[in-house]
């Protein structure tokens, strides 16, 4: 009997798809990297499917991890965006932000915003 120790892979896009999917999951807290890795993983998955025309288990794993990493990054981004708008609307937080900004930069946060947007 002749056993092969390594599978005979003819599709070179499967390994990068799985790698990008895992990197997308691992970097889901850093939104930008996770979106880049997840998008690349999905692109490599589509290329692997087009080349092989058969969905192997590794390819399915790569696509699923890429999509999950991309969705996690989007969820974290939306949550951060919502919380930042809620915090900026809170008068106590805005006063604290102005106080810290005056201590560090010498002018309040509201003054810096006025300089950026109105001048």
C-alpha cells in the first residue's frame, strides 16, 4: 500500500484563503487589519473556487473564518461609532474632555473643533 503523507493540492489559493481567514479572526479588534485580511480571504476563496470548481473543506473553513472576522470587525466598528456619538452628547463627559484637553494642549476640545471646522 502506498500512502501519501501530504495531500496533492493543485489549487494554490486555498492556503492563503485559510491564512487570511485566521488572521482576520485574530485581528478583529484592530478593525482595519481585520477588514483587509477578511476581504483578501474572501477574494482568495472565490479564486480557489473558480480554479477548482469544487468546495474543499479547507476552502470552506477559510471563507467562513474570513466572513466571521469581517463581520466581527464591522460589529466592533458600529459599536464604537454609536458609543462615541453617545459620549459626545453627554454634557459631563464633554466638560471632562474639555478640561483634559486644556491641561494637555492649552485649549479646550470645543475650541479645537471650531478651529478645524470653521476656519
